[in-house]
C-alpha cells in the first residue's frame, strides 16, 4: 500500500476502527506485547493473545476488558520454544482468516549459561527467531485468506550494532548472552524483510513490515495492576531518562501503526521519530546491514532447515 494525500495524519491516541478483523499478538500478556494488544483492542477488532502461560494471559485479558468495555480479547497457548506445538496452536485459533500477526514474544537471558529449546536450539535464537519463522509458515493459509493481511515483526534497537554469524547461528562457539539476544532480534528483522520480498515475488496479498520500539523502560510505563505497577519513586527516578527514551506503551506504537495504517506497506522499517528512541512512529531508512539481501537469503535457507518448516507454506 502507498500513502495518499487524502490519508489523515496518524494519531496514536485516535486509532482507526478495525471491526470484524482478527489480530494475533505473540507475547501479548506482558510488556510491549500487552500494550500492542490493549491498543488494538480499542479498535473493535478481535485480539488473540499468544502466551506460554494461560494464567498470565487471562490476567492480561481481564486487564484489557476492565479498561475497554466490550473488548473482544481472548488467548491461546503458544510456546515458540517448542516447534512441534505450533500446528496445534494455529488450529486452536478457530478462525477462518487472520488479518495480522504481531511477532512480539521473546526471551532475553542475562546470565552466562547457554540454554536450549526442546528442539535443541539456542534458546533466544530458537524462540525469538525460529519460533516465529515456523509460526508464520503455519499461519500463512489464514493470512492468505484475509484481504490484505500483515505480518509485523518486532525487532530491537539492540540489533543495530550486531551482525549475524551465519556459521554459528546457535552461538555454540562463543556464547555471550547480550550479543546472542541482539543477533536473535537481528535475525527476526532480516526474516521480516526477506518474507516481504518473497511474498511480493509470489504476488501475495500478504505483506510483511518490520518495527522496533526504540528505548522502552518499565519505569516510564503506566501502571496496569497487577501486570505492572509503577511506583512514585520509579516514576520520579526515571524522569531524566524520558528525554531520550519512553515507556512500553509508547514502544507499542510502531507495531500498532504497522497493523492498522493503510499508508504502511511491506518491506519497510518503522520506529520512534526521535533518534529512533522515542516519540510517535515513522518510517526510517533500513540499517545498512539489514539491507544485505544475501545475508537474509542465506539465513532464510538455514532457518527453513533448522525449523523443519512446512514445505510450500511460504514462497521460496
């Protein structure tokens, strides 16, 4: 889709209606994912929270319903670290089409030990990237059934300074947690861009957009008890940081716009307006390393083998 002079200015506080549409938000029970789900729920759409923990997902759903009367929100169990479970998760959606999926869920490890998924993949790469890669394969029939569905991949500013090691995607030789996390998010972003290239080549109506939240801190995030409670001390202590970064409610804005705005089209990167760290969402130039299509293509082939992807679900 392309922008038009008749398109009204985007207002993060006055979102367009999306009645009758269905959106899936992975990791929608906490953090940025919760606020993506909350904001999308205010549009009249049906929002499905994908979460490993059903109890936490129900608390998040209850919070959204309490704030937005009549919100159509529910949850499905989703474990991106168990690739064999994803087919059943998609079947449990119980819908005929899906208008958008927001690939938001992820794990970040601060402690040195390297961990693995049940499939034997490094936990952050296996969950953040391979899990979403495989999930998209299973979702493609539902996405293709919608008039103009979108796959929105939430990357991270942490990926900007990283580069993929295509010979060691699983960080077996030299595991450093923060670097492994940044690379897993970079892999996600490469995937989102490569997905759009392949969808365009196949003439698909589905498009793929990559976003990042900038700097999003809990201490600048409004309370949503019992999910998140911001104390007065935390709010005051974080006040200087608000000049450079923002809360997770604002970190959700690029993803929400990528789902809803008819002026957004595939293959683009969206982030916060001010230095890519805070402010309203805007398109930004692709980071130089993200524009390397050869890396993205090689990553795609490796991911397809590692995730044992559904043959033919996505072109290429």
